[in-house]
C-alpha cells in the first residue's frame, strides 16, 4: 500500500516507505516530494531527516516555476535547496536547455556545471548548440555566463570564444552583427549594442562602418509608460564621398495628457535629398517624394473634437524647401449636435501657412451644415440629405501684391444621396448575390476662383473614391461649381460550401458615371474645361474564382476618344504550401495626366519546408528600364533565421549611378541580448 509521511517543510508519498536504525526514511516506487513550491519525483529516495538531506536515484524530475531538472541521481539539502545532480538536464522558463554530467545547484536561482552543452532551440528542432568548459546560470541577474565556449550549427563548429554571455531576460549586451556590400556604400559592417538601463526604456546603439562612406552612428531610444510611448531614431555620419555631414532623424511620440487630451510628435527629417537613396534599406526609398513632420495636441469627445497641429514638409525632388508650404500652426474643430433625426455640424479650420518664397498668410474656413437621414420602406431605401455653406477668409497675406487684398468667399452646397440595396439568397443558403444602385445629386453655387490665393488646393481627377464625394478639389482654397448627378452600381457574389462555414467573396464590382448639367470650372489653371456633360466611365472588378487566387482590375474609360485614361490590373496567387505570386500593371494615358506605365511583381517559392526563394522587380515600360530588382533565398527555422538578398536600384542618390549590392542576415534565437529583433 502507498505510504504518506509529513516531515518538517516537505510532504512525502511513495509505494513503500521504511525507516532505518539511523532515522533515515527510505521511500521506493513512485516517490513524490512536495516542498516549498516545487515537486520532486524519483524511483527511490533516502531522506535524512536530522541532517535535512535527500539522496535520490532513478528518473529524477524536479519541477518548479524557476526551472525543470531531470537527472539519474541527486543529492541535495531540503531547506536551502543546494545540491548536485548527475547526468542532468536543466530547462529554464523561456525554453533554454542545458545538459551536463554534473550539475550543481548553489541556490534556488543559481546553478553551475562543467563540460556542458546549451541551446535555446526546442528539442524537436534543434539547429545550434553551445559547448563550454564551464557555465554559470544566475536567474537573479538574468545571465548565463560560459567559459571556453564552442558554437556549433548543425553539428559543425562555427567559432570559439573564451567568454560568452546569454541574457535570460531583457538585458544590456551586444547583438548579432550585420554585414552587407553595395556599389554606393562599399562593404559595410555593423555591431549593435542593446542598452536596457531600466524596465521602462531601452536603446540600441549601432556603429556602422562603410568602406565607401565612413563611419555612421545609429541610435534608437524607446520608452513606454502608462501615459504613452516615445521612440526616437537618429542616424548620422561625416560622409567621405560627399565631404559633408549628413543625418536622418525620426520620432514617434504619443502621450495622454490630463482631461482626455492627446499629444503627438512625429518627425521624419533628412539633412539632404539623397540620404534615403544612399542609406535606407527600404525598397521604396528611391520613390519617396515627401517627408512630413508634425506635432500637435488634440481632444475627442462624443459630439466633437479639436486639435492644434503644426506641419513641416520636405520635398525630396527639390534642392531646398523655400517654395514648399508649411503649416505653422493649424487649429481644427468639429461639433455635431443632434436635433431630432437630424444633426447640426459645425466644422472650422484656421491655418497659418508659411514659406520663404511665394505667398503665405492666414486662412480661416467655417463649414456649418445639416445632415438628415431618411429611411423608407422599412429601411430598404436609405437617403441622406445634406445642406450647408463654406465661408473662407484670408488675412495678412504676403507675396504677390494682387493677393494682398483677398475678399472673403461664401459657397452654398447641398447633396442628396440614395442607396437601394437588393439581395437574393439561394434556397440552400450557400449563395448570396447583392446589388446596390447609388444615386447622388450635388449642387454648389461657387464664384469664380481664378487668380485667387491658393495655399494647398489641387484638382483630383475622377475616381470611384471621389465619384460620390461632391467637391473634387483637395484643400479648402477651391470649391467646384456643381449641378451634377452621379450614379454608381455595386454588386457582389458570395458562396460557402456549408451553411455553417464562413462565406467567401467570389465577385465584387463597382461601376459609375457622372452627368454635369453645368459644365463650368472655377479655376481653369487647375480644373480644365469640361467639353461634354457625361464624365468618363469608372469601374473596378475583384474576382476570386478559386481559393488562393485573386484577380483585380480598375480604370477610367473615355467613350468619346475610346481610350483608357487610367488602367491597372493585378493577379495574386497563394498556394497552401506557401508559394506566392503577385503581378501588377498600371498605366496612365498622356491625354489624362503624366504618362506612366509600370509593371511590378513579386514571387515567393517554397523550394523546401524551410527554404523560400524570392524575387521582386519594378519595370518602367515607357523608358524600358528596370527601376528596382531583388532576389534571394530565405531560411526560416524555429530557432534561427538566414536571408541572403541581392538587389539593384536605378537611382542611387549622391553617386549618380545605379546601386548594386547584397545583404546577409543571420539570426539565432537566444544569441545576443534579449530584445534583439
């Protein structure tokens, strides 16, 4: 029969239990000891009650929140938990595994051993292992320290180091180095250092040496608290190629202030126009035109919001920002008051525009309007009526003398939009077809605005997104004169294999057209004269005939010239095994806007369970030149990651030549400091 005994500080259970002449308890068979938050299991134990020592043998297992130990034999003290384990393995809470012929526990949180092996990989997917002459594990300080360490990958020795440390938790230390080579930067090497002085903030400091550019410093500071978060990134160097100091700074700061106010400060600024092209690893760096930096505070409630912001912009296509308009500052607010079924809105924007060359000054815009929703036929017909006015005033204008005295402008507008959704569901409840016609009428009595001051307005060509928007001018300095009817037709087809399954969209399509009974523009320099009442036909199609396949297309067709003003199409394929293909073509006709024709694509092929080959490119069909291209291989393992990529960029910034290079990325789970990404 099983026996149970209670000694001071421990509970002991076993199949058989005896006590010898010296008072030693001998327990055999399914022995289990519970003591001070941990459980010990073994085939046999000898418990010296007087000296408080336990000798254990056979399938020893000790489980606690601090560690999990397995051994063939053990001898340890019951109170201070010190002891020695033979042929032992130690598993720490984060999955780190240590094996040793002899493991010594110095306290509940400290271990040491000789001639050990160590890894952070799971047992069924081990890729690397560290062998060391001696190791110290201190869970109190969060460090594993080894002497005479040999690192092996897949059983092959890679390097030897006399001293090595592994962090069990977020800890300061060196991260894995980066290595790359390119025509514009030469051979580059970086060794990041992760610094964690406290629990709420840390930093990554990276010296980066480039043979063609010199030494660059990179710093990223991060802080998180209950009030918000801050991240500041800086990179700078004395460029040996351009012989000048160059830098890039970015911030992302979000804070909660008293009384529900929010503070943000987002900065993205470069010292010169070619910094991103020369040093950014992003494939879109060469196509970036504007960088924006804004700071502000705001408040939002149930019926309205208010914000005060400042905006600074950099135009990377120009030599300087003298003619680039800046917002210093802008006060915006909106308020909505329910009045029965209607809502009274009051929006306003007050902006101070500033630039060194050109017109600057103040603009005040007020927009009161009423919104009235009308539902008929039990909600089958949804109609929304809006009416309001836009009042614009300017003050303290500097620049062209003709613009110094700018009279105020008031515009009255109204719209009526009706949606009538229809749907039909099959008798087996697996097919659903919907169709929804949308009819909208817009009216606006706007005066001529030719020659008026223009801070930030431009005319947007017709798209499906602004077909039902009314005024197609961006900004507030221009407003369309409208007497226009717009029609859009939306349809969709959904299917599911079983009534309990989630439905899948097989088809989504939209098509629209506008009829302008007025055909008048308010500023011919921005909005060209309309020659016919009917607009171009705009439409889009999204088709998914089988699982993992998506075909999309959209464009704007001119029935008079029988040409497509804009057109784009794409194909996406995704296989269950991980293969992916993405191809996209887009074209803009010269009769519509700046002519462009681009072909882009990306391909990922799973060549093996953990290996992926990839390639991406952007081809300009007008100039018959590849703007960007990259290809490589990626190996993903549960405890290590390898990526090799070669690339070519057409625009290389300050070098004046296309940039060709490669990147080599290698990461091991658990190597370097905790916090390594």
